[in-house]
């Protein structure tokens, strides 16, 4: 059988090795194999499988391992090597810096959480920090509090967070303090800025570490903090499950009473262990759910309030709207920007907690304060203030009530959808839409009767704004039609019969597989044929608020006209009252960025297979006069046959004059002509192919820099650096694809009309090679099993005869003839 070894190298990298083992061997023999695969000696290994520490004299099969299951290797007695080669240190440092750079450019990888501002630092400085981290962890393990305090005082800085740093071995000092039950040290580190939700590299939170090791006092300390994420689940266990399993009733009660605890997220069938603890959880969750069912819908709120800036020095007057039915908290610069131009829209489902913070140095004595934390890329906090205590209390109560109501609404919609009660569902969804209640700041508390009457009229106008949404949708589509971009011909048939058709009911929603700014992606089964597809759901309200309708329509229109084995093809598009849907080919192999992150780089043979297929996809698009403009590894998917497919056409344009002038795309992959705002041409896609090939071979995009201004300057002015380890033909192709002047790129003498025949003749491509499957070590997904074991719910229904004219995007619906 195959097992996957997950371990932390001596430089802090989380590494993975796969090996084939006989389940009948003893754990001691397994350690011998691991020692040969890694740099960890047998005596320094602690093996963990299914949260059990493996004992040397027991057989592996006694722990019930499954094929391709992870075994975690904890490295004991780790020390920094004194004679580590400089090149190795530099390579590690370069890796961390590159991860930081990806975050700045919005390309976030799962493990890129370390803060490292030392990109230009010397090798010696980097090694010094590793030694400091090792010494700090050793002192924490020994519970040497005076020495720990001295180290924190001497070494805590913006460039090196000694408390939360986990580069040394995947655990920070704070993690070890919780794991070993040093409660006094835990309290001190929290006071000094320890992140109580920051996980180890194998995804264990401090709370989970404390509970797994029965360090109850440490767990209580963590649970006393409002920001503690008690719902977090990893390795199949949440903190609540661990507490029930160990029969820790005090901890169970603290979790159940914690302000972040979400009863609806608890699967009671998974709560197993102590009988009394299980009964307590069941009773508490049922009570919460029963209370939620009795909720009365809170009124939508709006009004001015002051927002405290990030540096805490300034207050800005901002206009807020809170809509419990839509599930949104919107922030605007002024009232006139509402509802179409928000600074930020926060989904109520992402709000972690709302609280009145304790007094700090920056707070004005005559102001009251309100904090709102919510999940974005991490957990972010908004801070508001007002001279009026009533204003702050009103917003706090409204937010709490609205969050609770919205969660219950989502649960009820899901329940009715599962029951198939369409009439009740439409009635439930359509029963909302009330007026906004004004929460006035202190300066406008004394309103006279005329002002109050004015506000009443204003509130009625909000209802009219909702009715104007259809007109706004149509206006955005008209603007698109009047732009230089050619409007594509609709492919579907008679729209007059569209309202009589039902689409959503034909699909079984299996599970959610992705999420973006405007909606989600689901794995679905088309019931008439049992074929599996990926369904993208786009929320009309969010598209309208962010003025993104035209990009959604662009993607749909282009997908209607393309049909290529190298492109994710559209099977069907349709709409409901609230959402737009695109049903496309399902690619279960992930995207190139995922595999690039795993493998770091690829050999030339693999890159040839990928690039040939990518070129075929782009050549096909160019034959349709479509410029893709956003080539990057994230937009290249691997299907279930290990072949390449291009996806995401929101930024693509089809033009009559061969040039698209809008400035868009991902910063690290921008061509010089786009950066100079000269417009994108077909040659821009040739440059894009070059950036993808370069990253696959080298591990980062060409001209890459953490700093955005430096990156742009590099793209415009720097010479391309190509490692000499690459073959001469490969170096030649990279140079010819990545020429700064569009007309000097291979096959691009006329930049608006690429000559693909010239490109195909390049010797490195080996164009006539029929090989199209890439070998990334993918395991074939058993879709039949997935379909059987998972069911999901959208909380949405098809149009009915009563509402089919509302909120329609003209010409959206499409069905491919197969």
C-alpha cells in the first residue's frame, strides 16, 4: 500500500514524500524507510496516524491505515546545522520571499502565511533568526518564563515575530506552550500578541493542541478570548468533538457559551464520547435551533457612523447599510453612493463576532467603540465609533440579530429545498423586502417633525430602488452593446418560451468545490443523463453592486461560441430570480498553480506537453477573434484524463479591430504593451504563454518582485534572466515568446494577427508529438462514489409563472446540442 509522509524539514518547509510499504511491517521498520527518504534519523521520529502516536513494536496494520493516507512525522531534537551550505539557505529564503510576493499580488497559496520582510537580508541574518527561533522554542518547552520574556523583549520586531514564527519546525513557541500545558506562559504570550487562531503547518490550532494533550487550563485561557475560533475543524475534529471525546464538561460548556459558537455547524451524529457531554451538546444545539426558528426578522438599518482607520489616528465618517434579508453589511463613503457604489460589502455569514472593545490608548474619552471581525483572506477587524452610546448599542444589537436571522433563513431555505416544497420556498423567499430603519449618529438625534417625515419618505424610496434593479441590469447590458466590443450573436433559440422551462430542477447538487467574489462553484449531476459537470453560480445582486454584469455576460457569450477539447466548454447557462448559472466541463485534477506549488518546478518534457495544449487553446480562440488576456497557471485546469483545459473568460474580449484597450489581468503576468496601456493584441497572449512556461520551469513569473512598482519597472525595462541549466532550444523559445516589443515575438510580425505556423515550427515544442497527458501523480477520482456519498443544497429555485419577468438578463440562457 502507498502512504504519504508529511514532515517538516530542518529549515521549516513542510515536505511530502510518497512511499510503498507493507502494512505487516512494524513501526520501527517504517521509521527506517522514512529515515532513508528524509533527513530525519529514526530516533528523532515521532509518527502520528489518525491522531495516534505510533509505537515501535506494533505492526502498522494495527492502526488501520488506508491507501494514500497521510502519516505525520514530528521531528524531535531538531537543531540548526552549523555547516549548512549557503546556497541551500538562500534557496529556502528565496522560497519564503516568493510566497510573500504572491500574497501581495493576490495569488494566495494555502501555506503562504509566514510574514517575512527580510527579502534582501544576508544569509547570516536568516540563519541567526533560525537559531533564535530554535532557542526560543527550547525555552518554551522548558517553561523558563524569565528567559522567554527576555527573548521576547530583545527579539520581537515587525520583521521577525518570535512568538508566532513557525519556520523552524512547523510549530511556533505559542503552539508548544499550549501543547505542553504551560498556562502562565500561554497567558503571557497572549498578552504579548500571540495569534490564538494561528495554526501549525499541519493545520492544528492552539485550542486543538491543548485539548488533544488534556491541557485544560490552557484551553480555558484560549476560550476566554472572544476572537477564539471555536468552530475550526481540522484532521476531522473540532474543539467541541475533542472535548466531548475526553469528557471535559467544563470545556464543552465554555465552547457552547462562546460568542462565536455556531450550533448550526454542528453535526450531532459526529459528536461521540462521554455520554453526559454528548447529551449537553445535543440539548444546547437543539435549544439554539428552536430559538432561531422563533426569530422575528429584524429591520434593515442604515445611517452614518465614524470608522477608525487602521493606524488608529483618524476617524472617517461613513454611511452603513445592514440588510438581514440579503445578508450584507455595506460601507459607503457617503449616502449618495448607496446602493451602487460601496467601499466594501461584507457577507453576514463571514462575520465572526461583534463586540465593544476594551479601552485603548487611541480611544477618545467622549466616544464609544464597536468592533466587527469577519473572515476575508484571514480574519479582519473593522472599528467604528460614535459620541452616542445609543448609536453603538443599536448597531451592535442590529448586527447580532441580523446575523442570527440570516443564518436561520439560509437553514430554512435549505430545508424547504430538500423537501421540494416549491410553493412554500417561493413564499418564504418573497416575504422579505421591508424598509430601512435609520440609526442616527449623535449629531442628528434631535430631529424635528419635518426631518422625521423626510426620513419616512426616504425609507419608502429604498423600496423603489429594489424595483429599479431590473432597469439597471438592462442599462449595463446596453452600455456593453454600445462599447467597441462586438456583441456576440445569441446562440439559444426562442426566448419567448424561456419562462416555461425549468433548469435548476434538472440538477442534483453534489458538493461545493470553489468560491469566488460573486458566487460559488458546485459539482453537479445532470439528472437526465447522469453526467457530472461544474456549475458556477453568480449572484445578480453582487454583480450589480460591483458593476460586473458585463464581465459575466462576456464570459457566457464567449463560452457559447467555443467548442474545443482544450477549453472548458459550456454545457448550459440559465438564470433564476437571484442568480446566474454556467454549467461547464468538470475538471477534477485541479489547476496548474496547485501542482506548481506542490512540485515547485517541472522538467522540460512535462512543460512541452502543457504548452503545446495551451497554444492549441489560444490558437483556437484567436481563430474566433478572441483575445484571452489573462493567461496564468490558475486559469489552466487538469481534467480527469490528465489533459489541459483553459478556463475563466471574464477578462477576454472579442474585437473587430484586433485590439482591446482596457487595463486588466494579473500584475505578474502583464505584457509590456498592456502595462503601458497601449491595448492588448493577439501577441499579448503569446507573451502570456511565455510567462506560464517561464514559471513552470523556474518556479516564479519573469521579472518577479515582491514590490508592485519594482515588478512593473522590471517588466518594462529589465533584461530577461534565463538559467543556463535549461536546454538551448528552451532558452531560445523563452526569449522569443517574452520579447518586450510585441512585433518582435515569435510569429507576431503583425501583433494583431499571430502566425501560429511559425511558432509550431520551433524545435523545442516537438509539435507533432501526440503525447497530451501530464503525469502529476493524480489519483483518479471515483465520481460514482462522490455522487453517492454527498448531497448539497443551493437554496434556490427556478423561475415561476408569477416572477419570470423579474431581474432577467436578456440572452443569457443557452443549451448546447449534444
